[in-house]
């Protein structure tokens, strides 16, 4: 009996090796699989037959250009993932928007749906919109029963194991929300959740600046600040799933009060609301600045995009605000680089609107303060991914989970 179980486990693990290879390459032949894995010709042939019979793989007529193949025969037949074998829904929810993507197993976008808040979504609205978006994406799936899982990026603290959104101060009422139980109960599909920065870090490693590295830190700067950390190719979550709270790194003990109760956290100095608050204060103090024109003198209608515009136009007051946020971010990056020695640090979220205005200062601060041994090879960049990165990251996690469940011991999570 044990022999049978071991044989099945081994077979599944070998199937995972083949699927992983095809996911990386996009397309492969039996011969290439023999050359690129430790599997024998007989094993490859049998495993591929089974994966084709079960609908995961399909044979193609030709290899995609520009890849050239020589020779002919059964071993040269191009094989790829069957796009229709499985679909995954990935969502990202926050106080200002809820959005979702449908991808197929080849990670191609097959549908998109979003809801934008006129002001702020409360917890009930976030859950309501999540459900309507998932319904909308299920309708977009070519075969609804091939949708195999849902993954949701939620704001704030997350208890991933329990599937609960623990707390997020910017979403009114968002406390101990059993996201997984609600969505699994409604849709009958496996649901997993994680936080925004981690899902986005995952998206960077699959589609963005982290494709060539196994050690990346993604820092999300928006309404809050959080980090998603990938070390040795794996997401780091910490003992209780709260690792990456870089927003509460104290960088100025006498600085402004943070939502956590401490003073001078990075988030209280460099998040988008912190920058907006300081900009509005300058208007209240009647300081001469382009930001006053752009908001027509009304401090409460001054928002981040106008601050960015003023800074781009060379307004000194706006540039000083940007410099202060960039220095704070640079110091935090320096601290984390000393601790963790990542290869790439990616800044993402709404802060990327500032582009080089912010990035150059962050780089300069890190260059000035970081110990050479921890930073000589470090790259600090702005995320180049589209706005759908959060939902894409969630969907990528959902897909990894599906493959890990179907083919354990092979595809890394
Ligand atoms: Zn704090």
C-alpha cells in the first residue's frame, strides 16, 4: 500500500516538474523535457500522455516564433499548457477601489472588473463589491466550472491561515472580517487571502523587476506603507504572518503620531495621506506655493496628484515635501538593506507618480548611508507594472496554490 502511495506521490511530483518547465518555457517538446529534467524518456512520455489526457497539456503543430527547432518525429512535437484547463480569479480590495482579474493557466488575462469608490468603501461595501466582481468574472470565464480558485489581496493585517482580514484603519469597520468563509460559502471555490504588499511583491517576481532575482523587497507606498519580501524565491511572512510592516519602522521618535500610536513611523511621514496633510498645512499657513493655485486655495481639495504636478513644475514647497518623504523612505530602505541584504528594492503604489523626483533622492540616501557590503549590488527601482498588478499578484498566488494542491511536492509556492 505504502509503495502505491509513494509511486503516486512520485508521479505527481514528476508531473509538477514537467508543468513547471513548460510554464517557464511557454512551450517544450518531449526531447527538451528529457534534456532539461532528470526524467527518463519513458517517464516523460508516460507523464506527458497522462497530462494531455487529463486536459492540462496540449500538443501544438508548430513552435512559436522566433524559437527554431530542428528534426522531426514524435519527440519534437511542441507541447504547451492547455489554456482552457483552469482559470483563477485574483482580486485586490482597498478603501478606494475593489478590482479583480480572471486569468487562465497560462496567466493570460481573460477578464477584468472594478468598482471605484466615490469617497471611501466601508467593510460591508468592500465585501459586497468583492462578491459582485467575482460573479462578473465567473460570467466571463469560457467554462465556469473550470474556475478553480479565488485569491484576494486585502488591506492591513491579515490572518492568512484563518482567511481573516484582521484590521485596517482606513476601511471603516474592517476588523476580523472572515473573508474566506464568506467567499467560500458564496461561491464554493477555494479562497485564500494575503495582504497587498505581498501579493504585489509576488507580481513583481513573476511579471516585473523581480524576474531575475530570488531576493526582492517590494515597498508599497499608498494610503499606508507595507513591504512584501521574497527571499530565496519564497514569500516571507513571519511567525504570525505580520512580517513586512515597514510602515511602522520608527525613523523620527519625535515625529508625527502614527495610526499605531507611536510617533515618527515611516507611514506617518511618507505615506500619501502624510504628504497630503503636510501640503495642506502649508496652505493653511498662507505659504506661497503653486499648490494653492492648483487647489484653488481650498486646502481640503488638495490631493496627491496636484502635489506631484506642483513638484514637477519646480514649486519649491512641493519639492521640499517630496524630498522629506524620499529621505524618510531612503533611511528605511537603508535599515532594511542592512538587515536583509536584498538584491532589488522596488517602490510601488501611488507614490510612483513622482517617478525620478522621488527615486533619485531615495537612491542618494541609501548610497550615502548604507554599508557597502550590503548594498554594492543593490538596485532600487520604481515598479513599472500596470495598475492591475495587485489583482495579478493575487491571481498568481491562486494559480500556484492550485498547482501545488493538484501536484504536491513539486511547484514551489
Ligand atoms: Zn506606526
